[in-house]
C-alpha cells in the first residue's frame, strides 16, 4: 500500500503484512510536508521573501509554503530526480542523489546567488531535508564536481556514518557548513528542517548549509584517513591544507536567524506506535538514532526478538519492535540493494525461520539506496519460500544483494518517492 492510501477494513492484528505496511504508512504520513510545514511558517517581512532549499522533501515543502503564504514569494529549491512538486512561484530543479551531478552544482550556485545582496528587511526561508548534501553540491575553490563525485562514491562504499560523510562534505564545499546563511546576511534566515539523521543535529542535516558548524578540516581529514580514502588526490590535499573554515557558532552573520525541526524520526515512530496499539499490539520504540552496520544491527534486533519469544521480555507478544536511524553498508559484493534490504536480509538469516516473527524495513523517502523500492517485508516463512524458489539468503547477504533476494520472492515494498524523508523505519512484529 502506498503512503497516504486509506487502509483496507481488515483485522490487521491477524494479518502481519497489513499491519506492518500500515505502521510504515503512518510513519510516512506523520512527516508529510503539507501537514508539518504550515504551522511553522514565519510572519511575512517588510521586504522580499526568498525561498531556497535542498533535499528529497524540499519540493513538497516548497509547495506547502506556496499554498499557505500570504504575499509575494520567489525562490529556488533543488530535489532528487522524480521528487518534484507543482510550484508556480518557487522554481523546482531536479538533480542526482546520492552522487551529485552538474544540475545540482548549477542549482547550488544559483541558490547562493539568490541570497546575495539582501537587506535586513528581507526574509530567507530555507527548506532543508535529507539528501540535500548531495543535491546541493558546490565544490570549494580549487575543486571540481568530479572531485566531489569521487569522494562521495568512496564515502558511500566505506561504511562511514552520515555524520562522518557530512563532515567531509562540509570541508569540500562552498555552500555547506553555514556558508549559505552567511552569504544571506543581513537578511534573516528561518530554516525549516526535516531530520533524517540520528540525533536530529541540524548541522548534520544536508551538511548544515544554514547553521553553524563545530567540525574542522582536521576532523574531516581524520575521517578520510580512518576509512583509508586516498582519492581523489585533489580533495585529500584540500583537506590537508585547510583554508577558510566553515561558519562557527557565535558568528555574527548568523545572529537573529531561527531554525525549526518540523519532522523527526521520533515523531514518525510514535505515529507507527499508535497504529500498533489500536491493533492490540504493544509497541516498543527501541530508538530513533540507531547506527552501525546493517547486518550487525540486525543481529542485535534478532536477539531481542528471541528474548521476547522465549521469555516475554522486555514485553510479551504480541508486540512490535520499532526503530529508526541510519545504518550503513560496507559494500563487499556486487549485488543490488540499500541498507534497509541489507538489514532485513541479515535479520532473516539471524532469525533462521523463527515462527511468529515478521519484519519490515524501509526508507521513509521511498527509495532504499539507489533502487526503485522503499525496502522489503520478511514474514516468518521467508526462508522456506526462498528455498522453494532456489534462492539463498546467506549467499545474497554475502553479495550485498538484498534487492535481488526480495525481488525474487515478490517481497519488495514499492511506494515511489514519498516526498519526505525521516530516514530508516524498521518494525519487527512478534506474535
């Protein structure tokens, strides 16, 4: 069922697949821009209102601003290909994610130009959501888009956390790490953010283009050395030399600005928990900021599920283990699949057919990694079905091929772009 679609009138407690999908749907709906943006819009200024933004949800956020704004409005936001929304006063540009492209670079340059030369009577509304770091890629002086693309690919394959990746990106950028807000000075900048990062740190969301940054060139250099990233040489040399730092806390150019988190992973988990309670299932929210290798997190979650089945701890069945955050995948194989499919595949292997344990893992933006699915569902018969289909869960996991495994079993969750993004959603239903 696609997010936003009305649920069928069925007994979901007796249908694990339907209940899992309904919880995911509720999590997505709790973060839809049309609902969450309007209550946080600032008052119109004396001067101009410029809307800028970047991220998978930025176009839908721009549409929510247009539909609820009284007075003149102009601007530009950049979103992922296929994630646009019909706006008339705010220009929507689509670009590549997770590896940046020329469209994103051009859009970033134009966004920077739009906020220059403003006055203290003007207002900049910044619409920032997950994915904005890759979508608004403007290389620092001396670097090229090819350099940014290469470092992005290396970071994505390394297993680095989102905090680490964005620290490096900030120090290779001419627009991230508070630089966009500094360029808009003396205009007031109001940032509306949809969080897709563990801990909801505004400086990490889309690499924090409108908020101060505490990290340094030395921090970024330590990260690339930690993961043994040596190319492109130009990017490594740039980090080694240092240069003009990102905008730090207390910078007078950011004085008077404001930010508001309009959607977070925790709010979406709570919405899913409400669905579970109504179905007579006890929800246990394990955390909204869970990080680590997808397969390692899966092993831990499988251990908790076994504890529930064997001892009724930390709750008795029926219950559901809910979690969010952003896991990572260190790519070793040649298969297809994002972190949600990898988590679910590893969970199925770890559970080894344990009866009464069903799970869904999906990304709330509707795209798991770079594939066409949001995630997948694994009911407790998944390994039996795989065996009949001639598929091996262990072999697929070794090849990082969660997508291929679940596609073979017709167990992918396909929603298309949801136009929001509060990161991973995982639900393990134990009955």
